[in-house]
C-alpha cells in the first residue's frame, strides 16, 4: 500500500480520540461559540480591524483566532497581530515578553499550558509542527531528512530547516512530556493552517486539527530529528548554502559568492537564539526570490511567521543581486528557490492528510503558479497577502522562473518539452519568416550564381581541366594537390592528379574514369559557379543527364589531339550526344574548351578545323552562334585557364590567339569566358520544386531523424522553418537547415544548388526523382502523359509500343511509347501524318507515354526543368521531349 | 509435362490427360486452359452437412470434380494456377452448378476437355512434353542502386527479386557514404543470388551491367565467397558470365540475349530465338519499313497476300477470354502457315514477348515489300487493347 493511501485511510477521529481529550480543539471551540461569544467576536473583530488598518493584510480568520485566543481582548490581539506582521526579529529575541502576553488571557485556562516556555517558540513550533507532520509517515524524521537530502538542490533548503529545528531542541522537547502540549501545538498549528495555501484555503481549517494532532504525536520524532541534526547556528547555514550551491552545479561560483554574504549579514542581524528563525527566513526569502512567495504552503507559513523579516531579506537579496551583477545571480537564487519550493512541496505532500494528497500539483505546476502569482502577488489566491508581495517584484521574474526551470535538472517536464521540440515538426514560428522574394530582388544585383556542367567525350580531359581550374582559382590547396600527385604517381597515373580533385572514389581514381557527377564550387570575378563535373563514358550518360538537368550553362570539352577529336565526335562518340543532351535539357550558353591543343603544338589550323566542325554541328543542335564560344586550353598544363596565357608560356598559341578587342593582348582565357555567361531569370515566385538528386541521413545540423536532400531548386524558394511536402508520397516535413554551395544559409531560391535538411519525413519515403514541393501546390505524379518528341538517331525506328528508359531530372524509369499520335513539322507545326506506324530519325512527333512507375512531371509550359524528358534505349539517346499533357 | 491420354475426335473436340511435373508446366497449363473448357481434377472441398436434428458438421472431403471453367488465375511468382467454375459432374457432396475453385498442383493429373483443340493448343502440348530440356539460366541485371535477379527457363523469365538500395552520391570531401552504400548494395545482391539461384539447375548466370559494376560486384562476390567458404559460389565460378548492358532494369535482359557470349551459351533457348527474331524485325523496319509490319490489321493483310516470312505472335493473344479474338488469331496463324511462314509464338513471360506485346502482340517480317495503301487508322480491337 502506498503511503498516500495510508494517509487517506487514516481515521482522523480515531487518531484524535486515541490521543485522549487532552487536546482541546480551538477550531471546535470556535464552532462551539455561544451566541454571546459570537457577538463579542464580531465587535472585537471590527475593533481589531480598525486598529490594524489594512496595511498588514492579515486575514479575518487569523484575527478571529487571535481574538478567541485572547478571548476577545482586542488590544492584546492587535498587539500580537502587529508584532507578527511587524518585526519578527524583535519578537523572536523577546521571547519572554511574548510569553507574558500570550498567556495572559489564556481562556479557558484549563486547556492552556501554564507558563510554558515552549509556547514562546510560537513560530518555531509552527515549523516544528510542519516538520513533524511531514515526518508522520516516515520511520523517523532522520530518515525523512535523509530521503529529502538525496534530492540534489533540495538538500540545501532542507538542511536549513532541519538545522533550524535542531536549534529548537530544548524548547520543543520540554513540552513534549506535558499532556497539554497538544493544545499548544494545536493552537499554533491552527494558526499556521489558517495561513494561506494557494491551492486550498478553504480546506486549511479542517486540516488544522489533524496537523495539530500530528504535532502532538510526533514529539519523539522531533527528538530524533534534534539528535540527527548536528550542530546549530550560523555554521550549518553556511554549509547549507554551500550544499545548495553544489547541487546547482553551473551556477556554483555565483552561489558561493552570493549566499554566504547575504546569509552572513543575516546572521549578524539575527544572532543567537534567533538564528533558527533567520534560517527559516532565508529559506523563505530564497523561495520569495524565485517567485515572490511562490513556494507554497510551508514556505508561506514560514514567511508569515517571519513576515517582518521579509522586507529586509528581500532587500538583502536585492543588494546581493546588484553586487553579483544581476541575471546570473538571480538565476542562481531562483534556481535554489525553485528547488527549495520543490523540497517544501514534497515534504508537505508527504505529511498532508487532506483529500488533496493525490491531486497535488506537480513541482512544476507549483513553480509555474508561483511565477504567475509573483509579480502582482495575486491577492485573490491568497487569503492573506504576504507583505513581500507588496514589495516591488524582482523585475525579471518570469525570466527567472524560466531560468529556474532550466537550472532544475530534475525537471522532467521541461526535458520532455525539449524532446518534443526536437522530435515533432512544428509549424514555423511566425514573425521569423523572411520575404524571400523581396530579399532576392533586393540582392539580385549580387546574385550571380550559375550552375555549370562540364560535358564531353570520355578522356577529353574534363575532370583534369576543371580540377586544374579549381586549383588555379585557389579552391584546392597546394598540399592537397601534392598529395594527389604523389598518390597518383604511385599507381602510375601521374597525369590524373588534377582529376582527383573531382574524382573522389577509389574506383574513379584507380580506373581513371569519372563515374558520377562531382559537385564543387568556384567563383570568377563576377560570377559564382556550382560546378557539376559530368562523366564522359557512355555507360554513365544517365549520371551525366542528372548533372546536366541541374545546369544553366555548360562547358563542352573536346580533345584536340590527333584522332581523338574524331573518335569523340564521329560515330558513337559522346561529344555529339552530350551536346544534344545539354541543349535538350535547356542549356543555351556553351563554352567549347578545345583541350590538349598543346599535344598538336598549339596548331591554329587544327583549332580552326575543330571549331568549324563543331560550329556546324552545334548550330544543328539548336545552339545560336552567339551563345557558343571557343577557347584553346591545356587542362594538364593549366594553360589559358584562370589567366590569359603569356607569350612565354605557350609561344605558339600566343602567336595566333589574340584578344579580338585588343590584339596586343592574348585571347581570353576560360575563366574570362565563364565570367561573361549571362545569368538567366529565375522563377523565384513560383511554388517550390526541388528535385531530389541525392539524399542521405543526417546532415550539417545533425539529428538522426532528419534527411538531407541535395539538388537544384528548379523554381520557387525555400527558407529554414518552411513546411514542405515530398512527392510522391505526400509526407510533410519541415526544413531545418539549408546549405547553398556548401555554406549554410537561411533561404535559397530557384537556381541554387542546395542541400536541404528536412525533418519529419522518413528516409524510406525518399527516392532519387522525388520532388520536394511547397505543401499547397505539389507537383503532379503520373504514369501516363503526352509529350512532343524530337527523335535523334535511333538505331531502330520508334514504333507504337516501343520501350525505352525515360530520364527526367535524376530519375530513370522504364517507359513505353504507348501510341504515336502524329508526326509534325518542327518549324511550322503542321501535322505530317496522323497515327504513323513508326517515327524515323530526325522527326518530331506527339506521342503518349506510359511509365512503369508513376513519376513527378510538370507541363513544360509551367516549369521548363520539370517538363523535360529524355528517352534512351540500349545506351543511346533516342529522343528528347517536353511534356504537353498529363493524363489521370 | 507428361501426356497420359489423348482423345481428340475428328471435329477437334476431345480431351487430354496431363501431369504437370515442374513449375513451368503450370505455365503451359495456364496457356492451355481457357474459359469454356471443362477441367477434371482431384480437389478438396469443405462440405457442410446438416443432420436430422439440425446440427451442422463441417468436413473437408477429397473428391474428383469436373468444372466448366469461368475464370483462370495464374501467379507467375509461385507458379500457381487457380481455376474457377461451375461443377458439371454429379457428386454426392457437390450438386451440379455449384461453384468450385480448383488448384492445379504438381504431379497431380488433370483432364482437360475442349470443344476444339486448335493448332496452338496442340503445339503447346508438344512443347510442354518435349523432354529435350534446354538450359535454365539466371540473370542479374544491375546498375548502382538497382539489381534484378531473374530466372530464365524455356518459356518463362521470372523476376525472383528486385533490389533497390539507396546509394548516396559522392560528395565534396567525402566518398565514404557512397562506398558504404555500394558495399551494402553488393551484399544484398550477393545474398539474393545465394537465395534464388540453384546452381544444380542453372547452367549459366549472367551478370549484366553498365560501367564497372559487374566486374566490381563479381570481385566482391568471389571475395565474400572465399571468405565465408561459400562452396556453391566458388565451385560454380565458371558459370558466371559478365555482359555489358546499358542499365540495370529488367529490359536490359534483351541486351543480355543479344550479347554474343550469351548467345554461345544459350544458343537454342527459346528466349534467345525470340530476342533474335524481334531484333530482326526492328532491323527490317529500319532498313525497309515496308517489309516489317505489326498490328493485326496490317499483318492480316500481309497474310492475305501470302507475304509473311516470319510471323511473331505472343501467347497472350491465344489466352484471350473472347473466343472470337482467339479464333481470329488462330486463323491468322493457320493462313500464314499455309504460305510456309515461320511461326514464333512468343512467351509473354520473356522480355522479348513483353516487347512484342507492347507492339500490339503480332508482327511479321515479310518476304517482299508490301505497300499498304489503306489509312493506318487502327482497328477497333487495337483501340481496345490500347485502352487496356
């Protein structure tokens, strides 16, 4: 059976009668008041009220009780009440006077202990009673103390109380023997019980007899306590403070600085026998600092007892706060106060026998309640507003409260909250939103970001060229390059050192072939580039398409050395295929890097021949002459990459390659040409579309349940905190972090190559080819659509039912040309033949396509990037197309 | 398949008794059994009997039933065939006209009665009972992140497992995620091979991929096999054949069949023949489009002219539920046979059969060019097929 149950089952009356009738009940007495007495009470009450005025904030209940105690001697009652509300210090040091006053009327004398010095310890007995009540269900108070002591921060507060009690040893023990002691304890306790309890002022009265009862019974326990608590006086208090400080951990230094000084001053002011009261006051004050009388019941009781001290204590703390430099010390004090309040709450609930034993607010609630009660002191909740409440509240109370929550390590709820914040995606905080479109248009002048894909036949030297360019532009350190050179030489591929900058997998390095798109970034004087180094090998064209679909501009690298250009350009070479592909994927601007020209001694005729052949071909692909520029380079030597080749470096080149604008200068280098690429208009204000090119667990900010998605934003914009939806699947998540070009950013817009960290969507939901969309406008998912195709040069004609691999963005899926609707003339759009049996090479046709699995597509007219498709068959690109209608 | 008895009358009606012996025979049975036929087999049925006192007892009884077939369902993955229909034979437990679903089981004889045994059905029985068994093969097509493990028998290509493993791309500064992903992927493929390929039955295992994936995977697999002493893999090292394909999708099996190495090993298998034929068709279409026709309307016209050199039809057409459609195609086959055309019935379970299916299911290479002047509007049936 739990102790709570034991308490609930306790028969109050039994307990009471077991004790005998030695303990008359004040409350009962008041209940049994005769009519005459009641009238007297009324009269006396109004007298007392008038005498006290309203400044004390003493409640009617207490007044009545005091009056009853003094048997309607209103003058004595006023004196007592004043003294209580006034200087408790003086009261404590003037025991004798108090005793005299208190026991003067003593009606009816039989129920009052005669001249009992223990009675002098009114406030102390209150504490003791509480303490005893708390220990009711414990094997002994020592045990209770111990168990409470195990609670880190609580230890400080408890020790203070415990040692205060030990200081009272003698007076408390004395009345223990007397049968009438219950009455004394009872009367005092009833006063205590009448003190406000924030939660249940009305139940205070019924609880009173029980508490008193306990006080009577627990005297032996008190003795134990007295024995258990060693020492007395200022020293234990200091220790207690230090203990509390230890428990507070991080704020330790501040505590040590603040506490001893304030306590020392305290002790100086309340020396000798008053030390106990001072200790209690310290506890109360600490709680008060946490939330202006926020500590519940026990604290409030203690606070009432030492009400006079409060102001001074608060002032002291205020002073201490000032000396300690404010917030930190306050946090410390608050933390301690909170802990104390917790400790009090705990020990109180153990001793409580009323029906609230089970729905006692959690320590958290108490602190929160205290916080809310703090600044205005919410008098309505407290039948007896505490003097402290009238003081100017510590200004940053709410902040303190929060801090105290944070410092209190045992606060499970706060932890849970923190966990929840990590686990569940929350809608973005309003007010933190950035108007990305406005931001973008503001900075448009500076936004010069371009995605550059490098294409060309295998072994044309794409990776070496770009690796060398990155090195020349300072993106690769000398040390790294030295290491590459050394390692490359070791495996007999010394000439591949520059390519290793981009070819990072062991496979790529050992085979000397780029297999997948490598992403990097660099800047020229007026442009920032995201570099996509595509593989040239025909088997990796799908990867190349993935890279090229993310590009705005391209560099086509051709090998100028004898025979190599021809093998890459004629027949099955990838020079043609890549050029066609990048054009079909929406790249208009092209720089042709005529590489390895040093192999043919920078021969101008060779260069001109290559340029002539390419120009004709590229024009046929749909590139405008003005958008295609040529540059002779040597990727391996680094000639004409980042700076114009000086005459001494490549004499043969310098002889004929001059700047057309200024023949005195050498011709423009690769970086010069890149620098003059035009930046296309970005569809920033359209709904977000981010095609997933790659995804992986975790990311820059960490968090096991988040997924990083890399790709290029096709349209729209995204910012940290945005809700996004993943298509297909429709799962929603929240953007936690954004990386643009390997640097963290708050937002990103169309055209940016990003890594976006999304939380709230399981990694299983992602596939390459998924699209991250704005939640209110997701992309269409379809397995059937209509497209216009430009057929290249397929080895066999395209028929109805022809199968092929459909490439869109980074995705490739098996697809079938379900039906050829018609062929039409590319220029005029005139229909040549309806429902032809097959499409021959070079034709344009409208077809219906179905895919094996649904894919994310958009009409070309709505979103160019996502409305483009490529059809490949047996490793050859057979057609490119645009989506004109989406079915179902 | 074992042919136990055959009674076919002069009007082509009659019945045959067959015993399926291996999973592929179930596929043959699927191609034979059609709506409207009658099937007799031993089956079990839950019988509910009500006694005179009104108590109900349920029992399962084994009984021989004949049903008039209404529906046939085939599951290619487990080679299971379920036939649904009304009973026509009297039985003490089941009254005539009650529905029953038969499961065809291996080594359980069944009797199939057809009102008309056509050439295709008879050819099917001959094929099914052909004891000269061809080599079974396995093929794994793969590219980074995708692998398809298939088993190829004479008439079927069954995908045993499709492995899709996310492989993070290489990123600037680190390729470890990529390499880990690749290792995980290879391990999955290796486990799939161990699980699905029985080296006692399979003569060759083709590994097809673009790039270096096949070599890399083969190295990985052998290293793993040696490390874990995986005897079957080590001993059958010679059965692996590495072939270039352009992707890892199932469609790449076509390229596998086209590869000279595979051809040498699987020369006479049906799938290799089919692949060759469909390639020839496309080549003809590219070189002389008037000598390659597809679609029922065109091919039927060519048949009228006696122009057909090779006729390619998928078995799917002969499984058509509609008797008229079936008869139409059978007439086409018989007509072209009359003009000495070579007939190839493609298995729709093979990749080439799938391809032919998409190409309307029927195609022909002509002996001489035939210019069809008619408007190439598709026939109604084709429209219907498209809609499906």
